[in-house]
C-alpha cells in the first residue's frame, strides 16, 4: 500500500470515528489536470459535527502519520471545511452546502468509492 492510500485510509478512519456520513473517496489520479490524487468528501449534520470531524482528521493523521495539512479553510464557520494534504484533498460539508456544490458531479469521471456509514 502506498503513502497516499495510507493517508486516505487514515482520514476515513478519523471520519468514521466521529460518525461522518456519506463518505466517498474519489480517485482522480487518472484524470488529466486534476489538482490532487484523491478527493474525500464527507458530511456532518451540524457545524459542531463538521468541526469535530475536521479536528479528528487533524489529530489522527498528525499522530499516525506525523503529517499536518498544507492548508485548511472553513474551520471557523464549519459549514464547508477543506483540508489540503497535497495528494489528498478533504471536504467536509453540512448537508445543504454539499448538495448545493455537488462536487461528486463535477468530478464524475473519477473512480468513486462509497464508504458505508458507521452506525
């Protein structure tokens, strides 16, 4: 397993730990002009949960892989948080914002994997 896949798996673990919903991974590596190798998209029901999800990812990836995001935006409002890990870009939304921007449709040519919700 390569470093990028380990990072993807770690992010998914952190999201599932805080009950992130409708998690998908999008493999963009075969798409010309993509800005990274993977998008991970997830949602939390409220800004409080979005904040908890982003904190969980930050903490677990930092602890497990000794990596911090190169950039993170939206942490204050916690309606759409984007975290850039270079090869992986994470987007955490509240449901209405996720539906409005519909990133899954914009990158529909990517290989998309749906991760089952943790009950």
